[in-house]
């Protein structure tokens, strides 16, 4: 099992937990919590594959993603009261997922011969569309559209990967650098409370 | 015309009426009511076909579904004041749609060579994604994620069908048993007010 | 460059501005404003292409649409305070986009051998799904489902185009008549404050 695949599964689990927690907070029942966990974990990659025309999407070709997301959602539902102490760890694993999803999505789009901007957008979609759908289903304006350097971390990593690939950098090295950049920017943004400007400011 | 197709059309009409009623309640205009009727009736099967890569989706191959959904939405709009007495019948027809959509979706996914969990998810998506989209467009947390044994009825039927097919049961019999189970669970849930647990309980 | 393509780009820019403005009004950050601008500008055509199975969608084949939508969103973000005086012009350009998107979507659906109602629906989706997604992301009931003759202008033009094509009218002439009808109905609706009936009225 490659490192990238291992990180991909870590990210899937972290995203599923974040979705399940959002469902619990909105007083959803067990089914709703599972749906939010699943959608958050696989929504981004699924939308990317729909747009690329790669059917069925990745998680229906390798059901490991589905089983993992369902299992983590059920665990989160069962252990909800004991998860407060894990808040910091979850943010850390979530950042790993963010970085991994961005580089996987961007690289896949380049492989499917998309242009530079298209590939960047696919990377960002892979990392963020699941969380956006989670917030829409929870009837909230998606957090990512309002504050925090979350999407910007993705954007940075995605653009960096496109540039590195364009410059002929070794594939594995380029993926590693880009993913590490996303994770670092995201963790620094949490630590120092960075935020993007708004038009009103 | 097969029994399954007849039930499919009954379900399509019932789902269109439920979508149109939601649009009327949210004070939408005639166009909005038609959109909600259409989306509720065909949204689930359309998302399933997008995910399976079966383009264009079923309702664009056989436009009967589109004409039926539009006609029922217009009728609901016109006869809105007289429909209160139909509330019980609508719940009954809605349950028929639920059971039919679940087995059609699950079987189609198996035919497209999806795995067991993938097929179950496709069955649930076919039966519920239309109603979820209806509630998102009406700016509400989808009812199905919050309460009632609605999705669970689907889940039960979908898992049952996958198991029956796996066990080599005759196709028509398996479809009939699974659909009847969904309908029975759903009607019993309405009658006895069953609900799934929430994490706070 | 054909006239239709030029109008298509004008409409894309106008839709991007409307999306970016909605994001600014909902206090989104720079990233959120870009997402809403992009989604509003390309969401309708992208959903149409997903449904038709034409992958990847138009804007990933010709990235001009993506660059234009991103650039207009950034400009709108930067010049927000100075755009009040442009309100009337924006409504005008928005109407041009509406008419252009409707005829492009309807014609493409006919080319993909969809039936009459399917083609009409694809035209309406092309012109309205972007704005609907914009409003869902901004956590509001889509404006188009509630009031104004906006969707009806699309519906009129789409049905007219299908009838003209069916009657054997010259392609360019049919497109021109249908697009002009949408634009005229939309501008008259703004001028005279037309609205569709609701069930409660």
C-alpha cells in the first residue's frame, strides 16, 4: 500500500468524522449522521469523477472508502460524548485529508488532460465539495465560503502542483511537496487564526 | 406493461405531488412548484444514473416520467385547496414509490457490477435523493435526515434485495419481497410513529 | 468569433458578477466570492453536460469560460463599492446571458437526440441551475422559484426554439428569434414587474 493511499484513507476517516459530528450537532438521527459522514468523506472525489466522466466514481470501484466512511460515522455516533478530547487530533487528520485530496484531484485532472485552471479547480473540488455539501445538507452557509484559510490552503497546493508538474519535477516529489504545503498552511492558519479579506473590511 | 413499471409510475406521481406541495407551502410560484415536483420525482433516479454513467438519465430516455411529473405538479397547483382529504392516500402512494424506487435502483446498480455496499447505497439514493433535493431547495434540513423510519425502510429493503440476489433467489420474487418489505416497514412506521435514535437521546 | 459565442461570454461575465455580488452580500471571504461567481456562471451548462454525458463539461474543454468567470469575480470583489451605478446595466447583460444560455442548452439537447420536453428542460437548466446553486450556497430559497418572470422567460424561449426547429426553420434564425424572445420577455418583466401566480393568491 503506497503512502498516498494510506494518507487518502486517513483523510477519508477524518472527513467522515467531521460530517458525522455536524449531523449529530444538527440533531439528525442515525441515518442522517451516516449520510453526512459519507457525503463529507466521498463527496469531493465523487463530484470530481462525475465531471471527468470517470464512472462509476472512485469509491464505487474500490468500496474500501465506503466501508471506512460508514464505519467511522457509526463509531462517531456511538462515541460522541467521548470525542471532545480528540478535537485537536481531528483538526490534524483533517489537514492531512485536505492535502492528500488536493494533490490526488489535481493530478487526476492533469491525467485526464484538463488545462491548468481546470486541474486547479478539480483539486479544490476534490478537497472541499464534500464539506460544502455537508453544510448545505445541514442548512448552513458553507463554512469554507465564509472564513479561515481552508480553501486557500487547497488553492495554494493545487497551483503549486500544477506548476511543479509543468516544470518537469519528479511526480512523487511534486505530490509530496504540494501535499505538505497544504497541510502546513492549514495548520499554521489554525494556529495563528489567519483569515482571507472580505469586501466589507 | 409490467407491474414494476406501473408501480414506478405510481411512485413518480406520488413523489411529484409531494414536491409540488412543498413548493406551494414555501410560497413558490407556478414555476417553482413545477421544479420541486420534477426534482422530487426524478432527482433520485437521475443522480443514480449520473453516478452509474448511464447517460442521459432514465427520464430523458423515456419522457413519460417527465410528462407525468409535470402534469401531476400542475394538477397539484390547481387543486391545492382540495387535497387535504387526500393526505392519507398520498402517504400510501408515497410508500409504494419508496419501495419501487429502492428495488429498481439496487437492481440497476448490481446490473452495472457495483459491489454490495455500492448497490445498497444506489438503492437508497434512488429513493431518497429527490426528497433531499426538494428540502434543500426549500431551504430546510432534509426531513429524512432528522426523523422517521423513512430511510431505514429503504436501507432494509435494499440490503434484503442484495442478500436475496446473492442467495440466487428468482429475480422477480426477490424484487417483490424487497419492495413489499420497504412498503410494509414504511406504513408500520407511520402507523406506530417509529423513529431512529439520535446521539443526544 | 460567432455572435452566439460573443453573447455567451457576455452572459458568463454577467452571471459571474451576479454570483460574486451574492457572495459579498452574504459576507463571504474572497474564496467564497470566487466560488459563487464561478458556480453561477458555469453551473447551468455544467449540469447540462453532466446530464447529457458530454464529459468533461464545456468550460473544462474551453477554459476561457473559467478564466472569464474568475476574473469578473475578482473585479467585482475589488470594485464592489463602485458597482451600485451599474445595477441597471447588470440586469440588461444578465438578460442577454439568460437568452443565450437557453438557446445554447436547448439546441445542444436536440443535437444529443433528446425528446421535446427533455430539450426544453435542458434549456431551462442551462440558464437557471447556476443561479439556483448560487442561492442554495448562500442558504436562501432560490429567488427564481419564488417570484418574477425569470424562469418563464426561459421556458417560453426554450419551447419556441423546439417548435421552430421542429417546423424546419433555418437554424440561425430560430436561435436568434428564441434568444431575442427570452431577452425581451425578461426585460419587459423587469420594467412592468410581472410575476407568476402562486397557489395561495
